[in-house]
């Protein structure tokens, strides 16, 4: 670690992290997030964060970090109909000895200022503890279904599935990482895109995502990959692994799906048919299935998925008017919105939003009046199209005449529900 800078927070100083800081970072990380693998044994694992986007606090002169956070630069994060720069907040941790002294609050304040300086209009995260982030203006922006599907669950037929060929291989970074990255980006779509579908933009992040430390396998085999081809073109993949378990009545082991991506319905069908047909397994488990994922429509018996709805991305608007300009709207809209924001007061005020449907013709201007009102946290839930304004209004989170709320619902909705396919 380099010399402390002068910023003082509760007797702590900010330290500059470098590539050499990994032992200290991992020491704190394993205090914040208990791990069966000691920090010293994790040094060889790929660390995903850029030190320049990581910040830490420590006692003056101490090598022990008291708190840290970092973020990913998502320069092309999908928002409805477009992409924009956002930050992916991660590795937020406070050493147990320093908890309850406001360090998280101070780090969040710093993070917002950093986002603002970098021109990132929003911050997104996965929450280890969902109750934490609402107070900082993060709204739940997307949800997923965690599914456990029985072996051989039937799927409705899809034309063209038979023409897809699928290879089965052990995952090999050099052979497969580029195929995965390319297909994952394609699966986001272009104009009618999937909001929230963050891509792993840096080599560090791709190395981290594909790392497969033996210590974390918990009886599973190494990651394997199915790659789907139409003629010679790769059109989809499924990253999966199996655990072998034998019960009295036969095999009971699960298949765990890390991620799948498919460029069209026939590919979805071809991949899932094979996942559900792996010999000597009893279920397929997947955590991050979007609520409108075609799999849930293709299952003949939807209950076969035993879905459990879980929170996916949380989103905090850093520059609300600019963020509103960056997305597209599914219906024509001309509405005035009163926004409250205790932490970032430049967001607070009355804004007039005018937009043509599915168009870059979007205007956000200051207004004197307001037809609907909400807090920035609620706008974070609306922003990617994962919650309807009517649903939020019926929970008391948006106020306004029913017609205005209905207009807001139509405009902020999106043909594809938001989802991020992997945890960062
Ligand atoms: C969660 C954690 C970062 C909190 O750090 P901290 O410095 O103790 O938090 P602060 O003292 O700044 O508290 C800030 C606010 O968050 C609240 N808070 C803190 N921990 C919380 C928790 N686990 N659940 C809900 N609220 C929590 C505090 O009550 C406080 O609320 P207030 O400002 O409205 O009074 C820390 O306990 C930690 O590292 N936990 C383990 C790792 C983790 O879960 N990290 C989050 C990753 S997404």
C-alpha cells in the first residue's frame, strides 16, 4: 500500500491501493465475507477489481484495512433501448472491529462522488444483505427466478431445435472464454434489448468469472460447457457442472447451471433439452433465470421449475435527469415528476419528461408543477422496466392521479424484463 492520503474519517485515513495490496485486501475481504479458504491461499486466484477503482480506509500507519469498496466500469450497461456508463459497486466490506461507526455510509458517499466525477449516471449492485441499500437510495431494479427443475421435465417443441448441434466439453479458458463473451454480448439484443444484462468488460473480470478453484467446488466437478452451433456458427452456450450422488432409489445429484445464453428460441430449446437429459443426475439448478426467460414458458408443467423469486440488481440513480435522457420509452410520454433525494440533492426537484416511443427523442427539463411524485429509490426500481409504476403506486411508493400513473407505467415498461445473468 502506498502512503496514506490526508482524508480523515473517524480517525482513519484513506489509503491508495495498488496491485501489491492484494494480501491486505483479501485479509479484509475474508473478515467481511467468511470463506473456507484462508486469504493467503486466495492470492493465486484472479482478483477482479482494478485498484484504481478501489478505495480503502485504515488506521494511520497500519497495514490492516478497516474498510473497502470497489466498482466495475460498465461502459456499455444496457438500459431500455440503449447502453450507458454505470458503476457496478462491489467488495463493500467493513472489518468487524470497525462496524457501526458510519464507515459504510462514508464509503457510499465517496462512491457517489466518484461516479459523478466519472460521468456514470447510475450505480448498480448485488446485495449480500438486501435490507442495507434502500437507505442510500438504491431501488430493487430486477428480480430473477431461482429454479430447481426435475430431470427430464418436458419442454414444448420449438421449430428448428433439431437442426442445432451441441458439443460437450470441459471448460477451457483459452478455447471458450471468447466464445462465451461474444455470445453473452449478443444475447443482450440491440434496440429491444435486455436491460441490466451487464457484460464482463475487462480481462480481469472474465478471468475471475471463469475461475474454478478446487477449494470451492464442494463435491462438484470442474465447469463444463455445451456450445450450440447452427451449421458452423456458435449460437449459444450453457456453463454447467454436476455433482454425483447416489441414493437408494438411484442417482440424486444436481446439475448446476452457471449461465446460459442463446441467440434464438431453437437454441434455448436445444440447450435445455440436453441439460435436462444429463445421465445420472436428478435436477438442474439455476439461480439467475429472468422472470420472462423463455425456459419458464417452454416448460409443459411450469411447477416443474419450483421457482423462487429473488432480488437481482439494485440500482441507484446518480444523475437522475441525465439517466432519464439515456434510456428509451415504450410509449409516448409527457409527464412531470417530483423527485425527492436526501443524499444527492441535485436529483431532487420537478422534472418534465417528454419522449417519443422507442426513440432517442427524449427531453428532460425543469418543471414548475408535478403530476406524479416519488423518491429516488422508487425511480431506481422503475428505471430498467422491472417494476410497473402501477404496482409501485399500489404499494404507496408513487403518488399521482391514476391516469398519470398509468401513463408512467406504459412509458417505463419494456418488452424485455431486466436481468443480470451473473453475480458481481
Ligand atoms: C454491511 C457493512 C458493510 C456495514 O458497515 P458499517 O460500517 O457497520 O455500516 P454503517 O455504520 O456505516 O451503517 C450505515 C447504515 O447501514 C445500516 N446497516 C449496517 N449494517 C446493516 C445490515 N447488516 N443490515 C441492515 N442495515 C445495516 C446501519 O444501521 C446504518 O443505518 P442508518 O445510517 O440509517 O442509521 C458491514 O457490516 C460488513 O462489512 N458486513 C459484511 C459484508 C457485507 O455484507 N457487505 C455488504 C456487501 S453488499
